């Protein structure tokens, strides 16, 4: 489970305008008996909480928004719970995890200032199912032993957003063409659960057909009814440490801008997390939305597919990509044509590399 968690872990580093997203009218749907009042109908339980996700500040704010009438009704049935909701009107969580579907936050406070025992609450926001689940426990600083555990879940409605919407966070990523017949590669977790996958091609939204997936590699093959003039060659050379690489993609969807974005760095290791030989480690920045985007060498040949990065609060410059050799095997198994670099290589300057990536990389999203 830890391996799967880290395989899809993304960091949150933003500059520019605030990006926020609201979950309104959140009400308890399951949890301990003492927090559930079965005599209440949905009308009385709505508007208990509002969650605001701000990706610029890297924070989640939970606001208690009980109306006076709902507070009175709740107090009549469960006086202690009503007082607790009213007393803890606002709570702030630090975002510690994000991927194409889940955002996690954590907050804590010391129960007694002179004793190193803290109360910890973790929340997990499911952007596709519009739910917020939480778990709470107390933890000793030295032993890290959890004294108790409490689980709740809230069903929410989508609220207001600025600069970005739910689909931009929950179901978007990057991809790239591998031939002139409209076939392109992205990550499996980008399209997992999609009703209809799409790409932006020449400023138009084009439907894409899912051809094949590999959940272990986290790869997906799709086809759009377009004929791109440019596509990427898949490198035949094994990756090497200190090799210079470029990452192309759409971090945080189009919330920042609709322009293709680049980062650069080197290959840090030829194995991924937990000695995964299908991956490389790079020091170039990878954020949510880069998923499925190409990692290329100085000649524009595909070296790897961006898949994940470790949380920057606990690490710096640690990202992972799926090796081109694994992509080639995936395409061979599914009998799809692709190209590799020719024998003669005349090099590629920055302008040519930019042009190649602009025309071959795509913004991938779904309903």
C-alpha cells in the first residue's frame, strides 16, 4: 500500500494567481454512532461543513456553516455535537498529497502543551465522488503510537471555484503522439474512471478512444481521429545517470495557463522507487497534471513518461518516469506502430525542440 501511495504522489508548488475549489453542503453519511443522529433527514444535516482547497497556499480550510435553524435542531437532538461544531468553526489543513483524483490534508494540535502528545486529523477529498473522509487519532511525538482512531465521511456538493474547475484537477493530465495515426500515450491514472477521454488538438476538444492500459506500468494507449504531423521517436538507448532531460506537460491542468510548459534537469538514477527497474528518477520538477507527459533527451527522443514525484515538503527534486523501453514493450504487445531514432542524428536546437514538443504533446482530460 505504501508503494502504491508513493507511486502516485504529487507535490504542490505554485506561483501566480490563486487556484481554489470549494465543496459545499457537506453532511455526515457514515461514522461512529455517537456522531450520527438517525432521526435527522438530509435537510437538517446539510450545510454542516464547507471545504475550500487553495493550491496556491497549499491549504484546505474547513468552515462550519450551520444555519441558526439547523443549529437549534441539531442542539435539540445532540447538544454536545452541536456545541462542538459551533466551537470549532474553522479548521486549517496542510495539503500533503495530490494526484488525479485525491487531495489529502493534515492538521494537528497538542492536547496538553507540556506533554508531547498531539491530536492528529487527516482528511482525504475525493474529487470525482465529491466526498471528504477523515480520520483522527492522538500520537506521541516519541513513539508515534496512535492511541485511538476515528473515521467519518461527508458527502458534498460542488461549490464555486476560481481559475480552475473540478475536472481540471480531477481528470486531466498530459500525453504525446507516438505516430501520425492519432495514437498517443498517457498514464493509466489520468484516464482511469473516465466516461469519455478527450485531448486538445489545434485548440479543439477531440474525443479519444481508449485502446489499452497497463495498470502495473501506469500506462494508457488512446487514439484520437486526428493526423498529427509531428510525433515523438522512442529512444533505443538505455538511460544514463547525469543525462540531460526535458519534461513537457500541463501542470495543474489549464488552471495556470493553456500553454505547454517545460522543466529541465538530469537523470538522477536509473531505478525508480523501491528499485522499480521500469522507471528512472529525475530532478526536474513534476507536478500534478504532468502525468503522462513526455520526458525527452536533447535530441527530442522519448526517454520516459512522467508519472509521479515525491512530496516536496519531505524531499526536493525527486520525480519518476516510466522508461521508454517499457513503453516500447507496451506498444509491441498491443501491436501499435511507433518510431525510433534514425542512424544519422544531426542534433536539435532549442527552437526545433520546442516546436517538436508543442506539436506532439497534448493536454488530456475527460468527463
